[in-house]
C-alpha cells in the first residue's frame, strides 16, 4: 500500500518563522497595535485571518483584518527571492520519494508565497502535490489541510505521517488521525509539541534524514 509523508513548509522545510514574526510585528505596529514578538511567534502557523484573531481578539476592528494581511504580505514579499531552505530539506523529500512515500505539502501559504517556498526547497521532482491555503475553508489547527493532503495522495490516515514545527501543526495532524512528527527548527519548545500530539521530535530536516531508519518514516 502507498504511504504519505505530509509536510508543513514554513519553519519545517524553510527557515522563515522569524521573518514572519518580524513582518507581522511590523504590520501590526503600522496599524497601531503593540503586540510583543514572542506572542507573534507563538501564533505563526495559523492562517492570516486566524492569526490576527488570535493576537487581537474578537473585539478588534475586523474591517482592518484585510489591511493587516496585505501589509504583512507586502513586507514578507520582500524576501521571496532569498528564502532559506533548512539544511537537507530537499534531500529529505527526495529520499522519502525514492523510498516510496508520496510527499505532499500542507501549508497556509498560497500563490506567489508558496511558489517562493517551493523554489527555496528545490525538490519539486519529489513533491507529488500541495494542499495550500487556497484549497481549504479552514486552516490549521483544523484538520482540513492534512485531510486534503491525504485526499491528494490517495492514502488513508493509518498510512500517513505529518511533519510540522508548531502546536497548530500537531493539533491539525492529530485531529486528522495521522501520526505526527515535530521539528524544533521553528523555535517551539519540545514539550509544547509533545503536548500537542507529536509522537517523535527531531532538531530539523537534516536530523530527521539522518534518523530515518528509527523514525515513524522508516
């Protein structure tokens, strides 16, 4: 039977979480909101609408949401030509593809941002499909992005593993019923990932690649 290896992208395969923190912080600052960077960091991994709601609460001026998202997109877009892939991210995806896994990306990114991330990873030959923010009604921590990735792969939950770097990833994967693997390169503590559902933890893609034989992706 086929197996699916589903990957988050930001902070998991590409070293972008702190770029997102800085550009969201600046977008919020420009709009008059004082939000500490550590709070922004904890929200990274949510889709734009959910991130704004998480940081500013339900009593915010919701008419400002689209402006905040557009400001973040413009600020972050300045880095599209130099987004840094994490060490061995592309090698990991190619190795899994060679081992017979169907590799699918599940990300809140879409459009030009997703294209820039895929260029950074430089492993399109190993990626079967992508479940992006454009394809689902609810982003992580809802299970929809992972469920859609499994539909694209044509693989049941018991034959899938989801790799991510945030508690939102682990919650989405757990709610979808797949085994979850956490990586620490997004800056979220090990204990938080485990509490959210991670069954194994690795430092980064290079560590996971070196440990494949003893991992849930064996």
